[in-house]
C-alpha cells in the first residue's frame, strides 16, 4: 500500500488547494480524483469543473489568489455589473459594496483551465495528483499501533494509506457522507440527504448574436421570480468569442402542486403539469428575452465543443449551510462537500480554495484541531451573508422580487451590493426598513457560527 501524510479525495478547487497547502508545508500529499471527461479539456482527464465561473471582486481576497497569478487564458473577461431582473422590475449593481484588492466588479473565467492551474500549482510544490482514481471507501483506525490512520480503497482495488484525510468530493458527498456517518449519533442523511441539501444546476454554452453579446458583455444577469422554488433562477454569464453560459439552478424534486401562484411565474406555462426540465426553462427564457427579434434555436446555437457533454452540463450544487469537521479523527471536509457554496448566488470557488488551503496547511502539521475555527475566521463573514440572504428570500414570490428590486434601486446612492443593507438605510423609508431589517434579523439568527449545520460537538470520536 502506498502511503502519504495527507490524502485528498476530489481534485476540484478545494482538493487541489488542500494538496498545495499540505505539500507547500512539506507534507507528502496525494489527490485522488475520479476524472471526468470534458470537451473543453480534451488532452487530459481532470476534475468535474462545474461552474458558471463568475468571480466577484472581494472573492479574490477570500480565495487569496489574485487573477494576475493565473495563466492568461484562465480569465475570459472582466465584469462591470450584475443585473437582476424581476417579472416587472430590475436592478443593476455596479459594486458589491465590499472593499477588495481587485479593481473591477469581477471576472468570468474558464473553469476547466482554472482547475488545471490549481492542479499544476499543487504538483509544482510536490503533490501527487492522480486521475482515474475513484475512491470507493475509507476505513479509519484511530487506535492503530502500526499502519496508517486512514486506508482509502479505490475502485481499482488499490489501497492508499494516510495520516490525515481531506474530503473534497463536492456537493454529492459520495465519500464524505459515509465517512461522517461513522462519527455521528444520528443518520448522516437526517441532515445531509442529497435531495434536501442540494439543488440541481443545468447550463448550456450558446453562441449569441453580435448585438446580444454586446448587450450582455461585462454583465452577469439573473432572473429572479421567474421560476418557482427557493433560490431558483436562470442566469446568463458571458464568456468569450460571443459564447455565454446560460443556466439555472432549482431545488430537487419540486412539485408544481406546491406552487400556489403559478400564473405569476413568467417561465411557467398554464398547461405545465410538472416543473419544466432545465433545457426547457432555458429555451423559454431565451424566447422571452429575444424571441421577438431572433429565432432562438438557429440564432443562439449550442456550442458543442465546450462544457461536459455536447455543450450542456448538469450538476448538483450544495444549497445548505456548511458543516464542521471531525478533526479529532484526522479528517477535514472542505469546499462544496462542507456546504460552503452559497445557495443564494451559487458562488463557491473562493470558499473552496480557501477552506482547502487552510485544511492542507494544518494537515501538514498532522494536527487539524484548529480547522473549524480557522475556516470560520477566513470565510465566516461570507457564509453568514450568504446564509442570511438565502433565508431572507426563502418565501419570496414574484411580486416580492419586484418589490425588493424597486426598493433596492432607491438605495443605490448609498453604494451597491451589500452597502444597500447597511443599518443606516433603515431610516430611508418603510420599504427600505423592511428590506434591511429582514437581512439584519436573518444575520442575527445565524451569528457566531450558528449557520453551521453539523457543529463539531455533534461528532463522537
Ligand atoms: C452550474 C453551477 C454554476 C456555478 N457557478 C459558480 C460561479 O459562477 N462562481 C463560483 O465561484 N462558483 C460557482 N459554482 C460553485 C462552484 O462550482 C463550487 O463551489 C466549487 O466547484 C466547489 O469546489 P470543490 O472543489 O469543493 O468541489 P467540486 O468542484 O465539485 O470538485 C469535487 C471533485 O471531486 C471529485 N470526486 C467526487 N467523488 C469522488 C470520488 N469518490 N473519488 C474521487 N474523486 C471524486 C469530482 O469528480 C470533482 O472533480 C457553480 C456551481 C454550479 C453547479
């Protein structure tokens, strides 16, 4: 059995960053990545590379990697705004309202190349990155007198031994769930069932006509209140060469029987007897926005040499609150597997990179005790904002979105983004007070780490 100080399950942003952190600090580290074929990474197997791949300015500082450090072909374009479109009202934000070291509103990137950059960076400092290495099972022996603490069994039958285990297998938690179950006095699915804790995300890479691409250039666009479900919305993210990622996220298993005001959602049709498929939602969005001037199928063709499969991709995305790790067992959960992706805006590369880096650095010392405090200190403010926003909009219907956008528009003079929700705006009229107070209440409820779904004290090690 091959042995390492640190074994990392999953080679996305969290896993590669963990390996980089561990190897930089002198540990032997291996990343075990099952390997996903992608049209936009034809030359080698790599990680799943999920994403719409937009990064906001202050995420750069959370990630702790500036785009200047990345190869030139990772960043596809700068962003200067986010547009939020309700059924009847809209809002354009030109600032996130959070100070940062990055000069623009944000950027769009080529996610597969971003992952390759993180992978190569880990290998350069001595980590081993294996693809085609699907982890099937982990056995942990805390009372061992000899041999490694963790034995990882691969689908090939091969075994890998390690003292520290970092779980970075993303929101599906194929390995994480089974490992954590060993240390929880309740069934792990009570709190982390995939249907409850994840959304489904679907996206298409489509080439836009010149005038449309010029109109969306520099913007990430979100349509809220257009389809039913908590934090369910379609988006357009421009990339390069007139191509945009057009996608959506929605809860898993939503039934139209539970939607009381179906007529209010522009992307539902009266004769729908079930929630439309992702591709149908995208078609309807494009028809709604551009159907008057264009023939959507021929003028917005799917670009088949991008993405995972023929220009389309379907993913799970974590939509839950983060979890602590059972550090006493020498185990850290990072990135999407720990639920650090925001349900509200889906951003998660920055928290994945940072939580991975912290876990890797600590893993190299052989002692993960500080991990749960360290990740909260590094990404806790961001998690708190995201959890609070997801709670605020939980019961929003289409008219609430219109109201929120109209209200927020009046507050734009106070800056954009999160500045709108500053306490001083409570005095800016009744609507503003309601908006700001609901955010403050949600933040208060989740304060001091209460956003954690499985705290460290729940683990029995
Ligand atoms: C459609 C969509 C749009 C998004 N848009 C954005 C965005 O614009 N900006 C942003 O910041 N974030 C975005 N996100 C979120 C972002 O993709 C995640 O937060 C990020 O990928 C989490 O990184 P990770 O390394 O934790 O997990 P992942 O990227 O999911 O990587 C996990 C890896 O583990 C591997 N794996 C799983 N099981 C095993 C196993 N048993 N053995 C070996 N390997 C295994 C997988 O193949 C995968 O490569 C989006 C997500 C989706 C789905």
